[in-house]
């Protein structure tokens, strides 16, 4: 029997952040909330490991870290599954698309998945797979009845991003400094081809390392992301000696005389001030003007000594390229004990009106630790933002939310890591 060696760092961070809160008070619900599926039934996956992905007809796709019928992991829990949730007149129906198997394609899949134009799915696994048990990138082909094919087997811990040409981007391989790399996987006639775009660990770690969230695009085709560690800003602002992470841009070189295809730039080093956010474990979300938005689970001006977390905005500075200004949009307060949320994590999403939505810990105390909340940030005419909680989990409807997806009508979809009927996670929808 082989047990999973790799528990994703994003799961560890969320659990630590949420369970650090001891007591809290309830908040009011403001939207229509519906549990679409309770994970953990017979043969089902357990412990969703990322937000779902929507296709063009409203179906949801995702993965669970445990469960299913795959072998090579802990026999009590399986190796994880890929699933589809389909809406119908009688509710939502789950279909298990694939049971991961540690010996053949990897175990502990980590979301979100990528859905290409042909309807194929791509997932990262945290461990297992030949030859080195380092984790894999797996293609699930719709044309072959959801057959699984390993397209990369040299290590990855974070979900992927795709472009219109079908290339995949993510944190793949060890890199030049053995601190990880950003890589591209391109489909070819003889299989998938890997190209390293940038290595983490340069400049003595001041450029960041240990990314925990997928990359994102801007309108020009440049890549953006964050790292949990590195940056070089340590004590007294950051309790980690090597720094509390960075936000970065990987810009495509469009000049024929450029030395390489991509150039890595640090946009912001977290803990740059005593009230700055620290250790981002979610990615960046870009608006139409090129501003980048994200969260940090700790840091900020509230909740001494380490802070309850922040929501931030990075604005490109007009005086020159690759210069950015940070604005803290919201400091999560104690209130007491995070009753309106704290320790935000995962991705933010925009609706058509320009409102931002995300998830955080805190909220109800019915769970072991905290149950978590879904929040909304509304832009105001004076340039400020207004924060509100639109759903507070209580354990029966899920706990520890894992990020969000949004459809064209503004409906929000997400998963929780625990809670629900079996306390093994749920998929949910919030309608405005």
C-alpha cells in the first residue's frame, strides 16, 4: 500500500489559517444559496481541492483530492476523482469521469482543472505516477471516453492555465535553482513538448518562490502570479527570514532583438510595510485596465501581531514599465475573532458590474475552527470599496470554501473542502 506523500500546501495553509480562530459570531445571509452536491457518498470523491470550472452549457468540472476507486493510495480513501456536475429539472447530477490511480497517472489531483476547446480536461496531481512519484500533468480525453494520459511527469503542485492555441502554463519542474519553474506544455505531433519560461529562486530568493495558485492572463497575453515565500523582506515586517512572497509578471518579449521569449518582473514584495499583506496563497485577477487584484491570508493593519489578511490592488505606474503601486482595499478585522471573515484565500472573480467576489475563513463557529464565508467587494464612487458577506457557511452546507467561478448571469459556483452531509465537502451555487 502506498500513501500520498504530498499534501498540497494550499490545503495546509487554509486549514492553519481557518483553525487559528477560536471564537466568532454569525452574520446575515443575503443571497440564494444552494448545495448542488454533497461529496462522500458511495464511490464518490472526497475533499474537493479547488474551485470548479464552467463549460459553455453550464456544466461544472472539478477534482477531489481523495476518494474514488483508484489504487495505490490509502485504501480507505482512494486517490481522488475528476467529476462533472450537470444541471437538470430535478437538480444537479454528478458523473465520475475518472478515478485517479497512483501507479498509473498520479494521486491527489489539485484543481482547478483546465477545459480546452475540444472539451478535454487537464489536471495536476500532487504525487504518484511513474517514474519518480513526483506528481503529474494528466490529460483526460473526451474523445477516448475520458481516457487518462500523462503528458508531464517531472513535478507540479498547482493547477494550470491554458491559451487559445491549446498550450498549458503552470509551475512545472525544478528550475535552474531547484526552487521551481514556470513552464509551458505545447501539443505536438509526437506528444507534448515542455519549455521552461522562468526559474524561481534567482537573486538569492528576492524574486520569490513557492507559488500556491495558478497563473492568470492579461489582455496582452502576459502572465501574472504570486509566490507564498521569498521576496527578501524579512524581520521585523515579515516573520519569515526569506520574505513573505511576491506578486510577479511574466511578460512576453515582443521585440525581435530580445534575448529570450519571456521576462520575469517582480511587481510587489509583500511585507514591504508593517501593515502590508503577507504570504499570498491565491493568484491575481486582472481587470480591463490592467490592474491586478488579490488577497493575502495574513498581514494588514488589524489583528496584531500577524494580521487577519488583506484584499489588495496593484496598479501599473504610468512613469515606466513594470512599476506597480499597491493599494490595500480592505483589512480584515477581528470583530471579534473574524466574525465577518478573515484569512482570505484562492481566486477573486469579477461580475459584469465590476464587483469582486472571494472566499475567506472566519464566520460561523459551528465547525472545528471556522466554517468560512463568501464575500463581495463593491466599488464606490469615491474610489473606495465596500465589503459585505453574502454567505456564511455553518458546516451543514459546507466548510472551508475553495474559491469561485462565475457565469455570464452573475451566478457564483464553488466547492468546500469539508462540511456537508458527510463532512467531506460540497459543491454550491449562489444566485444574485
